[in-house]
C-alpha cells in the first residue's frame, strides 16, 4: 500500500501529515513557521523518516507555478520577507528524491472540495478562505487555475461601506482590497477586538457581509463557478452564511438566471464539505497526482 506526504505550508505554522491510499491520516505533526533555514530542515527530517511515495505541498504565496519559468516552484513576492525567493519545490525534490506536487494553499483546498467535498461531481468551484488573510482557489474543468501567476482573489478592490471607519483597509499593497477590509486582522484593527468576540449585532458584521457578498457577486460575474465555498476562521461564525447569500442576491439584481439563484443560494454559497480538512486533503491529492504523473 502506498503512503503519501501532505504539507500545509502556512505563514504561522507548518502542518505535516502522512496519509494512506484511502486518504486516511495516519500521522500528523505541527511546527511553527520560522525562517526557511530553521523550518525546512525539520520538515525534510519528518518526511525523510517516513516511507512516502510522493509529497504534496499546499503553500502560502505568491508562487511561480509556470513550468516553463526558471523560477518554477519558487515562493516569490510574499510579505513573509524571510521566505522570498525560496525554491520550495526544488528543495523538497532534491532532498527527498520523490515526486512532489505544489500549488497554492487555497488551490489545494479548492481541489479537495472539488474532488471530495462540497463541489464533488461539479467541474468548477471557488474556494475562499477568510481568516488571517483572504485567499481564493479556483477550479475550472476539474483543474486548478494558474494563468499569468495564480488568482489573488483577496486583493480584488471592493467598494467600502459608507460608515466604515477604515475605508482604505489595512493591506500594505492596496487600498480597499478584500483582504485589507475583511480579513480577521483587519476586523480586529478596525474594532480593537478579535472578530470572534464581536457580538452578532455589531455593525462590523454588516460590513463583513457586504464585503464578502461583493466578492461573491464579482466571482459569479467573472468566473461563473458552479459552487462557492467559504471557509477559514472568520467563517466559523456560521450566522454569516444566510446573510451573505441574501446580500449577494441583492447585488446580483436578478441578472443571473439559474435555479441556484432562484433557490436563494442556499446550496450555492456553502461551508467546506471537508470542514477543517480541505487543506490536508488537497495536499494529499497533489501528492497522488504527482505520483501518477511520474509512473
């Protein structure tokens, strides 16, 4: 029986897992994300001590995912400065001498939801995580979308609410982008309290609903995905889902003719089908695809 390695490479922690052929998690270890020189040897050691056939990495970005690029598999202009220009794909390939699959963390999660989760049986979906940052992974015709680089959904520009006390948001690169307005840290900076501690009737949630509904509207008009999946720490506030659906319907203005819209988006804008396991299962699928490609 083959076993596979799955690495969820995040800005604050690295989650390393071993899975079997059926996708069962057999082993898991979490370490903090420090500098590459401090963190990578620990990850190499973990996977090299296990007999795995391939490794899948869902990584924070931006990444160079163009196979024809000389920097293919490199972390590029990340705000995590110590990790800039880290050739993460080559490092693991050279160190482990096994097939390695790499994609963005959100593309990996979107792949898992497409194959195993809330969008199973569909050819397209959008997975959006709303937490420390905001990121989106897009699946079209069963494949993650890369394109020029890869989607950066969290940095689309959003129309601020008129009573938002911080209408420019908190992104160091853009004014009024989705991440700068709607991420967990943005909410905490705006209201001086963690999002998890805001009461449900706080005006901050109305703004959050507006910003996420604008994103859903933009995604529907731009990509027409068959399902929008909203995950991440902020979306643990499950009361947001019906409010986002209602606001998205208002923004669509009756323009999109679809049974999903006519039904009120209840089965269209949904939580992850894999709960908190979208990331690890996405990395597992990347590992399997890398293994199959090498056979």
